[in-house]
């Protein structure tokens, strides 16, 4: 009956049932429920055998088998499937098993067949010993010193499944509830806090073994071993680890390690997976990516079976209408497309599924699931792999991002040209680098590129209240979406009388009441999206599947929520189109402005596109050493900056009649009269400020875009006006003279305001000028 797994704990241990019976006696005194009868029955069964409360020899256990069977019933749940309980009893603090369930012994036999001993020993023997020592000290420290050690008693080991050939993972839990420990000599007096800190240290084992050696304790009682199949959890964790280690998504063709984990997750080696990222270049899907090589539908071999046009139409159709495609038996319910049916038939596919994968509501690819074995792929398999969908979405997003980064890197390296005003400096540094390398001077990187004492000019044109406008558009669209959804659900109810539809209608109405053009759903956005995407869409798909009449009704909703053409995205599409028109126009205007200012005196101009356009201009002698610099060039540039902001204001206002959704812009200038230093950052391929004082300039310009007037909720930036932020009056005087000039020319209104601003983080005593633009 006993079986020694091979690990010997260097401690004095003996088997006894006294700790268990003491526990039962204690519970008998405390209980008043029906459990009291059970506890009494256990004591009655054990009472004829008082010797079991002493030291029990293993070879005497066969005559007590009826009591061991009783322990099995008492210590396990009566509702569990006996064929799936991996449970055993063993000597205290050792893996010497003396009683176990049939599945437990079957697993031991199977493990021995595969020479892996059910994970009780491992190739990494030192790690195994460490786990056992942690289990020991977890027990000792908690019992005698009240210190909770870090071990949880679980050890995960792996073994092959003889049926599927896949690796399965099992967690071994050792329960020491019925183990009693007695020290052979007085316990050492220790500082509990110091002991707690030592126990949590990485090198705790040698220290603890010196203070509390294992052989100073005697153990009696028995331990309970429980083995749990944790293959699904382990497979998901393996997928997560692979994604974390390969954040770029760069992996061998077809993501083989993740595919293997998916097979372990669903427990079948007859089901195949292909992970297909939606890679695009210039908005068109790339079809020759290595990730597609194993695909049934999209591989190069599949393309050879149909003409290119049909192949691309298959991809475009899926991208336009991404939804689950599932054929449980190709021979009975194959695809309607003859080309797709031909591809699957030639590949020997028996069942097939194509699952769209979304990341932040954006289609990022698909998971192709298929099998050449009848019955291997079914709804249960698809449901089992569902927990991996979110992880696979991250993997696909990483892959797309990595591909886009590669394209951008090549573009920057091979094609992006430097502005002529600073090209000379890069040429000079490159020459120095090549010269030193030719002379044999060890140099890993070129010298830094920087420009000292340059004057900065900052400007920003932003779409006013872009976030508020987006939320308003979203809410308007949600009103439409729920109107369509309720209409569809009510029509389905009328046609079928299906009871569950009443609950869906009720839930939809509850959400519809919360949605209005001016409502704020910020705190409920996640729940709302979960209801629409993870509740309603799957329900409608399943409810109308293979029922053309019902699907025709539901299709009204599916068409409505199509991001490209649906009426439930109309307001958002209109807003984004309008914002794109305005921002693109401003962006193009500043390209012309950049070329214009170079004519007067070369300077560096860099712009950034956000919900608007920001720009930095740097001018100074260090940028153009071959041409004498004078303050007149800076003053000229400042006047041109103010004039250009007035022109942009008038230009964007003129676009309003052409926009599907009216959006207005705000204009901001930050006045900084002191020169700063800038340095080129190779990792970002751009210039940035250098030095503590100069960084303050950078921080300020990033914090003033949403600043309010002092003691007011009014934003400084307003449509049809230009705001100019400054620190002291001397900085403002120059711009005031330019404002007076442009007012005289009829470009600006005679409404100049002198304003004080609220204190922003780390910045106080800011002031501003604000003036209206003549739009006539």
C-alpha cells in the first residue's frame, strides 16, 4: 500500500492518526449541526483501534483499510467525480504514499512509464529540494513563531498525455493540517521581526537551516496530497509569458510556441491554429507575410488555387464584415464560395473556423482554427479557447506595431531628409565620425549634435474641445444604435416569441435610458461596451445562425454598427472627417509657412500633429554660422508668426460651411525672450531642449494649452482669437507693437485683453494677451 517517491526528508517522522482524531474531538465539542453526528461516527469507528494514535507501522495498514476508506470519504467532497480525484495520504512531511485514489495511482504508473515520477522529482533537483524545504519552514515558522512564510505548498510539474501526445501540467498541493511537530530540544529564542525578514530573503534556506535544523523536530500524523490538472491555466500563462518576452511580436513563422499552448489549452493535438495579424501598408492588407504561410485560406499555396482578385476579395470581405465563420463539417455545411470550398477540400480540412480578433475595438487580425479529423473541432473547443482571445489580441497588436515600426525605421533611415538649415551640422559630425574611424580611433557613436543660444518660438493650433466633441458624437451615435437595436430585438420577438428576447429588450431599454446626446457615460463605458460587444453581438449571431429570415432582421443592426458605413457611426465619422479636414489644412498651411520663413533667415522648424498642430521654431547664430545673425531676423520671425496665426484663424473659420460637423480652432503662442540650448536626440530623431533652465521652457509650453484665467473657469484659448502667454511685460511689449500694427491693417480687432492666468503645476505668475481676429 505504501509507495516512496524517492525524496527523503532528513527529519524524524512517524505515521499517526492522533492529530486527525484530536481535530475531530475538538470539532465535536464546537459543532451543533449534522456534522456532529459525522464526527462522532468517525470517533466510534476509530475507537476500537487505540494503537492508531501512537506510532503506526506502514506494513500494518492493510488491516485498517476500512478506516482509510472512511478517511477518504470524510476528507473529500462526496459530489466529486471519483474517476477524476487525484488524492492520497502520505507520511508526515514526506512523499511516502500509503493510501490513494485509483486515479492517483494510475497517474503514478503513467508517470513512471514516462520516467517523470508525476513531478515529485525533477531534472532540476535543487529546485525540488528548495520547494520541500520551503514547505517545511512554512509549517515550522507559522506553528512556533507565528510567521507566515512565502511558500504556498504548490508545485507544478508536467508530463505527456498518452492519448493526445500533448504536455499536461499538474499542481501538487501538500496539506499539513493533520501533522504535529515536536521539538527535541528547547527552541532558540529569536527576534521575530528579524526572523521574518530573514525568512523573506532570497538566501533564507541556509540561514533558517542553521537556526532551526530539520533534524531537531519530530513529526507525527499524516499529510494529504492533492493533484490538480492546471493545464488550461498553465497554457494561458505560457501564452502571456511568450507575448511579454516577445513584445515586438517578432517570432518564428506562425508563432509555434503559442500555437502549442493553444493546443494544450483545448486539449487536442488534432486541432490546428493559425494566428493571422492584419498587416497593412498604405491601408492595403499585406498578403505575403510569413505569418500567413501556414494558413489554409490565405497561404501562398491557397492563392495558387484561385486568382489573385478572388483571394483579395476574400480578405476585404472579412475586413469589412469581421464575424465568426464556422463550419463544423465541410462536407455538410461548407462555405458558399466555390473557391474557398476548393481550397479547404484540397487541404483535406474536415472542419474550419475563422475568429475575428479585436484590440480596443479595432480589428487586428484573426485566428484560423481547423482540423482534418472529423469531430475534433466543435463548439466546445471554440469556447475553451475563448479565454485566450484577449491575449491573442495583444499579440496581434504587438505584431502590427512592430511591423509599422520597421517600416518607419526604414523610412527614417533611408528616406527622411534633414532640414537644410541644420544639414550642415549633421554632415560635419558624420565626417568627424568617419575620419576617426578611418584613423583607428575607437568610437561607438558619433558626437552629439547641439546648438547653443538659439531663440525659441512656439505656436499651437488646436481643435476646440476635441474630447468633448468626440464624446458628444459618441452619445448621439449611441442613441441611434439603441434605437436600431431595440427595433431589431422587438422584431425578432414578434417573429419567434423567444422568451430570452424579453430580457435582452429590457436590458437594452435600461441602457437606452442612460444614453443621451449630452450624457456622460465615462464611468460606465466599459460595462456599456461589454453589453454591446460581448453580449448583444454574440447573442444575435448565435440566435440567427442558419436562419436566413431571422438573420435578415438582425443584419439591420450589423449594418448600422459598421464603422465605415453604418448609421450608428455617422456622427463620429462626420466629426473625424471634419477634424481631419481642418487639421490637414492647418498642417499644409504651416508647411508653406516653414518655406516662407526660410527666405528671410534660415531657422529650424519642427511641427507635431495632435488634435491640431504644434510647432517649434529655433533661430540663432549657431544654426547658421555662415551668415551674420541679428535681432532683426528674430523680430521679423515673430511678426510673421503672429500674422500666420491670424491667417490660420481666418482660414479655418472659412472652412466651417464645408464641414459635416462644425469644429473651430484655438490659437496659442508662447513668448520666450531668452535664448536656450537644444540637442538632437538620436533615439527620437528630433531636437529637444538641453539643461535644467531650458527644460523649464519645454515644461511650460506643454502645460499652458488648457490653462484658465485667474479665479475663473474660462479657458484662455478661444475660437477666433489668438492667445499669447508670457512672464513679464518686457516680453509682451514687442508683440504688443506687432498687434497694434496688425490692428491698423485691419487683420486684428481692437479688443486686446491683458489677462492674468491661474497657477499651473510648478509655474506661477503667468500672464497673457488675447486679441480677436478679423474674419471678414
